C-alpha cells in the first residue's frame, strides 16, 4: 500500500465526516419560516443565541469550501492513480507494437518454398534464413 492509497482513504473519511457535519449544520440553521430548527423546539435560537444565524452561515460557507476542496483533491488523486495504472495511450502503442511484431514474424517465418515437379526448388521464390529446405 503506497502513500497515494493511504491519502485517498484518509480523504474519503474526511469527505464523509465533513458532509455529515454539513448536513447537521444546515438542518440546525433557522430559516425564515422556522425550518428544521423550529421542528426541534427552536434549537437554532435557544442554543446558539439571537445572532446565531450569521455565525452558522459563516460556518456553513467554511464547511462547504472544505467539502469542495477535499472532493476536488480526491478526484485528482483517484484520476491520477487510475491514469498511471490504465494509460490508454500506452496501451494502444503496446498493441500496435505487438501487431507490427506479429506481422514481421509472419512475413519472415512463413516464406514457403515451392517445389517444381522434378523436385527442384524454384529460383524466383526467396528463401528465408530460418526456414528449412525441403528436398523430395
């Protein structure tokens, strides 16, 4: 397990924790009509005070910023990691090199010597260095 895997796991955990805290923070904030804060008996005003709206709003902006930075960094890490393991350009060039090698091997190994009716080898057919000469 290398450092990128460890960092990715830590960032996944941080994103889950920040998103859970962000959900809780948004649900606690009082809206103009009361919202979820009023559903819990006015928890937004009684616990955090009268000016809690501005502080909760600032804290929400901070958590949203942290969430987006973590998410973008995590996307970069995962994309970089998969780009290293699965590079389509390198894979295509490897396939092309294999095909060229197969064509070259086929051309040099499959030179067929044709025999004349008397058992003589025809002179117009090139003989490969690695192919055996067959005499009848």
